[in-house]
C-alpha cells in the first residue's frame, strides 16, 4: 500500500484512580495502597523504547504533534514523574515546536499549587473531568469532588498560567432536567475554559450502571437537552467541531482531532491502544490491561495485548467511524491518503447515504448533514464491510 504518513501523536495511559465510577468502562483501577508510580514511569519509557524498535522506519522523520495523558486519573502522578516521562520521550522522539501536551485531571485529586509543577514539566493543556456542577448529580455519578472543588481547581490552573483548559460535562444524567443541564453549561462558561466536551451519559456493558441502571431521561428529553446546550455554547462563542466537542476560535483539541482525521498515534501504558500506518497498511496495537501484568512485562513482548493489521475491507468503516464525527467534514482526498483505497470503494455507500439525506453531495468534502449527525451510527454502519 502507498500510504502518506499522517500526523503522529502519543497517548500515555495512567491506569489508577481513587475510585471507579459506576458509569466508567475505561481501563481504570481503584487505588489500593500506594501504586508503584515511579516504576510505572520506568515501564512507560521501556514500552516506548520497544515500540520504537518494533515500528522502526515507519516512524522516521515524524515529530510528535500532540501528547495526551489519559486514565484513570493522571493527576495522581506527581508533576516530577510526568516531567520525567516527557523528558525521556523528548530524548527518544522529536516533538513539534508547538506540541500540545494534555493532562486529564480529576478535580478531587489535585492539591493546591501542583499546576505550577505540571506546567514546568511541559504540560500546556489541562482537561478537567468535572461532569456536572450539581452536587447531587456528582454523588450519583460516584465522583469524589464537589461542584465548588471543581470550580476552584479550574481557577487554580488558570492562576498557575495554564490558559488552555477543557471542561468535560455529561448530560442526560439520572433524573436530569433541561434546566439542570443548562445550569451545568452556564457554570462551566462562567469559568472561561477554552474548550468544552459535552457528551451524553450512556450505559456501557460491564459497568455498575449497566447492572443496575439509574433513571435516565428518555431519548426525546436527551435530544432536547443536547440541542439546547449546543445552542447555548454556540451563543457563548464555542463552535461545535465534533459530535461532543466545542471550542473557542483557535482552541480545538489537536490530539482528538488527529484521532478523528485518522492520524497515527503510539499507545503507551496499560491497556493503551495505538495506530501506525506503514508500507503494509494500517496497524493497530494494544497493550496488556492490568497494571501489575504491564509492570511485570516492562519493555518485553508480553506487554502487548494484541497486534492487528486492519483488513482492507474494514478500513472504510474504521475511517468513517472517526472522520464523520467532525461537523465540518474532511477533504475527500484524505480518505485515499489515510487508507490507500480509491473513492470507488466507498462510492455505493456514499450514494446511498446522500439519497437518504445523511451526507452532503459534495465531490470535494466528506461531510454529514444535520440529519446525518442525528443518525450518525446509521451513517457509519453503511460503510461496514
């Protein structure tokens, strides 16, 4: 295959959190005792070394455009440990001069003054998992912070000099009203973040909420909440550029944009997923999930949970699963550049979606209509093998 190398990002998974939330299906593990944080950083660097050896020339000449520390709760790691990893990564890989470096943060685990340390370590963007500014809703979601603590944490980060801040909000929460959801948005806006992620609570398999579902708003009520909050965010100057992402001008999240544009990324850490394009095609690799097993296999082949070359028949679906989330769409030529496939492969599915009013009829851009955004899962499924 003749694939043009897309931008390259680095995802770093920090698997521990204070307490597992009942809705969470991520690879996160409640803290028991004191986790081996320093040993874990050593394992991350050994994992990175091994991936660099494995992927070889596929990474040559490709600087890291973005770094994202996700979890779990990365802010359980002291700034010195985050800095040690970033220093080690910079010794091994070239970083773009304007590389975006994001740290996910739980407002309930940040100590006053630590943001100075994260900034000095090289973090230039903070993503706060606030979810709601209603203390009752936070309790029902199993969150360990209060609304006041969340607001204080955002202000502390701003006072420390971090000016690129995302606030995560969930909607369609247990027994949430439209007024309550809009109040969450207003309280987030009052803090002046540069970015808001606003996404619907869903019941994921193998979670406590799936086993014992709370009373959630029905589909019509959830849609009304989404529309009203989207409008309010737009009025405040936050442009929607993806299904659940809103940003001030020039402040779109570069890391997630690389995902949605089918870019490449190294996945480092327990359970982390990566995607690398090379001469053979699009390769996906993921690491073993349990922190203890990951630590025990630091830098060794056993750290790999799976490795798969994406079948050609599956590439259109995988591409659309990401690209169609973008409100403005993507240039049509990107499909061929990122998959190595011709437009003829997707022409029948595209024609069917245009006929249903789901895709804009535009030879230069692949983009959903407003109706297509509402029925996005159906649009994406049209491209399944």
